[in-house]
């Protein structure tokens, strides 16, 4: 089926990291539905290929790129592949992340290093590498997916929340730095969202606590967060949406 309507992102190129599932996949589909050519980046090639096929079946344009944001060489290849394929880069959605919760006293510090490497350093390196292309966008836009956990972390969330606080602070500084270049920067902070993240928690008690909390409310869907990203990137060039805090109604 071919897309016949004109979208608000026609002629734009977007790169979404962590696009193999959850918020990343939903965001990629949402941006493609608005007319963007979308690069899908993650480690799970089969998932990316399936997503690209769905987007193309709906009349969109998508490219799957197997990449690990903890590897600088793979980041560079990801950006180069995108710009070579689509002629530039207008929107970068830094969504790749892991949530490996545990109280400090019994935490596996390898999990800490993994979260810092993916959630923060990987995001920073991806942004650094993409900036030259984004400065040529009309306008370029960086969207960082953070978390509402950075505002009030509970027990077990400390290191995860610290990485997300770092994302938000990095975005605030970057926004001031690149404003004169016409590049916009947005931070989206979702609350509890129905994704795969809780299943990857290695501490059994922490995983049980998170799953119980999520079962007690109507959580966000990935499409809810994708809609927030869409809102930010479809504003006119004079508008920069600095932050979007999106939380379940039942969370109070």
C-alpha cells in the first residue's frame, strides 16, 4: 500500500536508535507515517528488518542498520550509512537504553557500567557524531529519551536515574550550544511504559517490584511516547519544545 497523503515530515530523514522494539519501534513507525525516511538502528537485525518491512508496506521508506551505541566505530558507520542513503540527517532520536535496577548494596556493578555506557555515553557519542549532519538539517533536531525516574528515583533506581539525569542535563547544555546553528533539542521523559525493559532487570526482587507496580496501573503504551516525539519534531522552526514529561494518569 502506498502512502498518498502529505506528512509533516515529508523530505526529512530521521535516525532512531534502539528501534528494534518498544518506544524506538513505535517512534520510527510514527515518524515514517509523517513522511520521514527512517534509519532504524539497534543490535537485533531480525527485528529491524521486520520493522522496515512494515514501514515500507505502509508506503514509507526505512533502512535497517545493525549498530551498538557503545561502539564508536559502529556509531560512525550508522551515521554515514544514513546520510549516504538519504542524503542527510534532520532528526536524531536517541532512544537506546537499558534499565538494570537493583539496590546499591546488592547491585552488580557490571550493570552500572552497562547503563552508563548505553544510556549516557552512547547517547553523547551518537549526538557528537551526528551534529555536523544535523547542523545542515532544516532544522536539525535531537530528541533524547530520558525518564521521569530522574525526578524522583525510588529504591533500586539510583544508577539508572543518574544516567537519565545525565541525559537531561546534557540536553540542556547542548540546547544552548546549538541554538544559533538552528538545531533544536528536546528531552522526552516517559513514566511507566509497557516495554521490554523490566524483563531485562537481572535482580529478581527488583524485577518483581517493577512488574507489580506496573500491573497496579494503566501504563503508557509505546505509541503514547512516540506521539510526544512527533509533537516535538513537527513544530515550526521557531518553536523548540525543551522537555515533555509524559506519565500514566494512574501514577498520580
